[in-house]
């Protein structure tokens, strides 16, 4: 099988981690007779520097032609002074919209090999963390209209609109229920329906869609309680279903309690066309170019790309086993370093994973 992948390296540590991610998935795919072709395109600050736009039309076309899209990270203080429509983050929001990527899947898994790096109490960590945040990705305040900063009553007023249609809620609910069927069959829908009309619609539609998935348990939490429960008892969660804004916050919280954002992958998918796969962490400009970045989130995002984007589950499993084997050997990057372990840089960690892929 031969597949074509569009690489959006982006900014900061993006090029460094994507290089290691590419090496890993190429090695894993080749073990099963698959070939991967790669084509680079610009996004974010790198695209602004080259073309003046955070998402050039050429990038969108390259992504649409690909079987999957592999993204590093976007943004950095270099572009903070740019106008809202010329900021790197507009490229990220834009490519999600252009590809129709409405479902963001963010697994948070505490690997036994990294139990010591968990930020929670040992007794909480011992209960385990294995959940997925299913975040709606193309609605809510990030895309709702009207929006902007306007003059009113002699002062500036900032306006963003939280908007969801019934169809948008129904399709993301369906995604969460289907995913739960492949896991432990539990969905917790997170909203703020006690004060927000948008959330009241959200809850009504989720409850109605649940009628088609009676084999899946459905619970509801307000977002403030959900944030508390994630640090109090994360083992209670299987699949968390929520909107764009709440999902943005909760998925980062779920990720960091496992030890480091440098370990967590994500996948963004839609009804058709290529999916986009990226690590949860940002561009980390403070360590860019210093060989300090953790490439494991990118490598694990590559595993999701192999499984969900290209239909290569065996290669995905191999990649994930290799990451755990390297961690079991005691190899660590600075963000997950523990006493008595071996400190590696970005390149060396990536190479260790590739070595394991080739010999497992």
C-alpha cells in the first residue's frame, strides 16, 4: 500500500518533532510492506513569513490531495503584534474548517512506565488514567458570528458568539458514542446548560441521539465540575464529549495530569477527506532549535495517523509498542525526566524509537 501525507511542520519545535515523527511512521509502515510519500506545505508563522498569509491557498490544496495531514505546531511571540486575521493560529483554525474536521480526538493515557511523572497523588494515579476527549472542532465561539471588537457607548467592546446547530451537535455526539463502543461504553457529556442556551440545545440533542446507542452509558456534567473531577478522580472517565471551547480547556487539563503535554497525541477527522494529526502541545519557542523537545507526542500522533488516517493498524500498534519499550528502558526527555533515568534530546529519543520499531 502506498499513501501520500502532507507535512505541515509549522513553527517553533514543529519541524524538529515532525522530523522524528516521520522517521518513526516510515519505519513502522515499511515493516508491513507499506510505502509513505511526503509533501511539505506552509502554515502558521512560517507561512506568514513566506507569503504574508497564515494559510496559503496552495497549502489547502496540498492537504486536500493527501491521504492524511501531519502537523507540528503553530505560533510564537514573533507574530504576536500581527492583526487578528494575520496571526498564525488563524492558519490552524482555517485548515480545520477547510478540511471539514469537526471531531477532535484527544486521548489521555497514563502509561505505567510514566506513573512516576503523573502530577496527581500516587493513590489517584494508581487507579489509572485512560480517557479520550471528543471535542467538537468547527463551531462554538471560535467560529460563531457576529464577532469582533467594536466601539459602543464610548468604549471598546469585544464580542464572540457561542453558536451550535442541532446537526453539529448530533454528528459529534454520534462520533463519541461510536468511539465509546470500541472502549468501555461510557460517555460523559460536558456542558453549561444551567446558564447557556447553547448548552441546553447541546444536552437535548445528545440525549436524543443517545436513543440510538442504548448500549452506551450516558452521563452529564457541568464544565466546572468536570474540570474538578478530572483532577480528583480521572479514572471515572472513558469518553468525554464536549464543545469547542470547553474541549480546548479540558483536553489540555486531561493531558497534563498524565505527566507532560509532550506525551499526548490528537486526531482531527471529518465526514470525508484527509484527517489531520498533531501533538497536543504548542510550538514551545523557548526551546526551539535546542534539541530539547519531546518528540513522543508527535510519534504517537503518527501512530493515530497510521491507524485512523491510513488504515494501517498493525503499523500503529508497532509504533506505540516501540514508544513504551523506549520508556521502559528508562529513556526520558527533559519534560518527563525522573531520578535514575537517562536524559535524551529530541533527535536521540526519536532514533531510539525507530531502533525499537525495527527490532520489535
